[in-house]
C-alpha cells in the first residue's frame, strides 16, 4: 500500500485523525470504486460527499436530463444546467470539488442486460453500490446485481417527509437482500414518483449524505455493521428508529428455492 502524499495528508486530515479511519482507512477510500445508480435527489449529495471524502472512482448511471423542478433538492445543479444530462453535470461538479476523483458516466438506465455475461467483468471493480433510483423495477434489479456479484448495496429512498436506508449483503447466509424486504414490489401505474406525492428537499439531502457515509463505512469498516437493519426517518416528528430485517429463506434472489 503506497503512502499518502503530503497533499492528501492535508486534504483528508480530518478523516485521518479519526481513530476508526486513520491513514489506512483513508487509503482504502482513495482506492475504492463506488457505483451510484441515480444522479437525482439522493445521488447528488452522495456524489458530493464521496468526492469530498476522496473516493478514488465513481461510476454514475442515470438517463435523465435536468429540469427546473429538480433544483429544489438536486444540489449539484443550477438553472444554467437545465436541459443537460444529469450525469455529465454531476461529473463536472464532483471534479470541481475534488479533481483527483476518477468519474465514469453512463447516460442510460441500468437494465437487465447488466445481469448477463458482460456484467461479471463490469461489476468486478466495484467495492459498493449506492442505489438512489426512484422505482421498484430498478431497485430490485440493483439488488439482484448486488447479490449476483457480491457487492454491498446501500439502498436509500425518500417520500414526502420520510426516508429509509439499509445496507444489504444478501449473498451471506444470515443477511437479507433488498428483495427480502420488499418482495416482488411493483410500481403503481398512476403515480409519477415524487412529482405526484412531493418530497422535502432537505430530507433528500439527509438520505443522500447518509448513503455516502454508509458507503464509506463499507469501504473502511468503521463502527458497527449495519447490514440486516433498516434505518427509518420521520421528518414530521422528527424521529428516527432502526428495525431488524429478516432474511427470506425462499427469496428468489438470495434464498433457497422451496423443495417441490
């Protein structure tokens, strides 16, 4: 493991003095590669804080363009960015924060084709996945990819004044995957995500920042292991609580199929 440079020692000094991270932990951050699915409300603060933390490489999936209604919560974008691809603007913003971060942008939606033979090579380099997508179809696909390629998944979601976040390692015998939690959930035909129900912008920032922290936890191993628990945030109360998530023994992604 190569030593940190003088510039890195200065830039990341506030991490390095943390006894649970230190120089070794910061080097792990610098060497890490994180996949981020969704460069929207959750993805923006996650990208921002991971870049600032010195994550070595980020790969960002998103096929959307920036609209005026995004600016209430998607903090990497400005009015001058309206009409541009989210991934490209996010890349420029992240490298403005930290030019040492290598960023790969994929201006398309993550699809089932990434479960194929080419997927093994593509996913081999990732140390963690952050899922900030806004629909069950993508979330379940990301969960299945996490299990297939054995990559820890940090899944964050928001709605109105509520947020939830969990870290999943479903390939392990005693840990659930995201599919264990939601089953085969379907997206309603008559609801256009947050445009229909609304969302508090600051809640999105909270969950995206929390997702970044959990990805750093995956990489460095600081603190307690959160896998198998779901963190719930109620912005109206305000209050937060943690619940245990059981593993579904017959989950079609990470469980054992029932005997016929």
